[in-house]
């Protein structure tokens, strides 16, 4: 038996390794254009390590998942999370509902009342929110929603929040949710630690690409065959599949974008599958890396709801390293870009630098590296028809014998731990 995995990023390499482990006698081939790691890619510029797909760390509420990822290889450092929401000049520890203890009493009371009203209303039950904005207001209350979560999410998604589904927030471990006990303590000015499964995260030496390369090495050692080739055609045959007109497969596992796979199929799928694939929405992501001749503050990542700044989050990647440098710092900012938008890389760098200087993070003369990377697929966007559209494409692929996995193969906003878990369940 030969199994061909299409796309060998994080999802693909895990799927290939899992298949080879479960079926040792099978030929398992993993096709990828460049084996660069996708969003789990790191580069070094002027001595600064940048994770060019954005801020990624490893954590999980499921201990077996966490241990499974760490066991794939690499030297990992455990880090106690230092994350914040930057609101009106105050660094509020993340998650916000726990971190309000740092705010003045009157502001703690205002946000605490907002959160408590929402918790009380939710305890009564009721119908599921019809859109993402409704979920935010119902879960956190008007004050927290209007000051933080609505502007922040509008920056990420670049869509009216009423036009987005709330389905993704119900993924276990995807988002922290307010606890009544923690809210009361925070209002009283008592420090608590929310989102406990992420309170300690893990990060590998050498940048996040080590996570990917370690898994790829493990897969190759197990006998997975990597083939550097872009997938152009998937032909269904009487006894299996033919990839790119030459590579036979008895079984196909795809991590490729659900938007793009239908156009690769021979014979082509029904018109409704093409239409559903075309409705699947996404944002690209630009990552701007800044290298500094300065020591980083005691922070990991910071959420920025303020609409004046182009980025929605920035991260001190140098602080993620097992041994952070003391004489330099690496900082990245993340900026989402809707499909079809024109992108000026130099303008992104310029506006990011101006924003950081305005925030007082560093002085212009301390900059010794500045670069930007753009990824077509950054975030799946949960439109109101997301579930039906995704199922229409996946259902057709299942019918012809193709298994889909991963963030883009399943069109879900999954972290690396959820991808690991789902692949172990599916394969």
C-alpha cells in the first residue's frame, strides 16, 4: 500500500509520521513544495531569530498531547507566560478578566460588573449566539466588549463581527473564559492566573522551526519519504489516485487548502463544491520582524486593541528562547490582510516601526534589523456559512477517498496541539 500526504507542513508531517507508525509496511510519501515549515518557520537576520509565521508556542490542557509533541525532538524550555493586553497605556495581564487587578479601583469595578452581569446571564442558559459579536457581548459584557474585545477582533478579522460565526470559540482550549471566582478576586485587586493550560508554555531552542524540523526528522527516521514537489493535479483512478500524472497512491491524505483542492481534482467535482470552496474565507498575515540593540522587557506577547496601530499583537521572540540574550532583542508584529488587498511591504515595516516608537518600546537608533514576511493563508475566517461550506467540500473529498487534516485541510483555527490531537483521532 502507498499513502501520499499532500502538503508537508506541521499537519502533513504529523499525518505522515502517524501513518508510517500505524502501518509500518506501507510506503508513506509526503509531498511539499519547499519543506519550509509553513507558519512554523524561523529565519535569522543580523543575528536576530524571527518566527516569520507569527508567535507560536506549545501548550495543551491534554498532558499526553503536550508530551507527544515534546517527544518529537528538540531542546525545549518551559516558560511562565508573561502576556498582556495593552489598554490605554496599561499592560493588563492576560487573560483580561484575570488581569484587571492591576487597574485603578473604579476601572476594576466597571469591568468587573460587566463580566459578572455576563456570567449571571449565561448561567440562566438560553440560545446559542447567532454571531461572533453577540457571543463576545454575552460572554464578557458591554464594557469589556466595547473597550477591548470588539476593537481587537475587528483588527484581526477585518470583517463586521456580526457577519462572523461564533463556532470556533467552542473549540476546547481555543479561548479563555471568565471564572466567577477569578473575576471577584480581580475586582478586589487580588492576582489570579487564568487560562491555566497556557500559563506555562514550551518553546524550542533555535526558534519555532525546530518544532517542525524535529517532527520531519522523526518521520524520515521512521521511513516516510519526503518529495519536493508542488501538488498540481489529483486524478481519481479505478484503483486509487495519480498525483501530478506520475505518482500512484492507494490512499491520499490532504493538508492543502480546501479552497484550492477542488480545482486540482480530475474528474472535477460538482459545481456546488466549487461554489462552497470559493466561499471559504481567510485572512493573509504579514509578520514584521524588528531586531534591536537593546534588552527586551519582561514580556512574551502583547495584544493591542487600539485602532491607531496597524498590528493587533506583538511578541518579544527573543524572550521565548531557552536563554534570552541580554544585549539584543527580537520583536515581531502581526498584521492581518484580507484577500485581494494590495500589500506594500516597506509601508508595513514603516508603520510598524512608527507604532512601536510611539508606544515607547524602543528608540529608532536602536534598530539593527527590519524585515517583513507575508503568508497567503494566515487565519481561517468563520463566516456565517463556514460550517456548511466546509462540510460540502470535505464531504466530496471523503466520497472519493481523500482524508483532510490540519488548519487548512479542515479550515479550522487550530493551534499546533489541536492539530496533533485531531490527527491522532482521524488517522
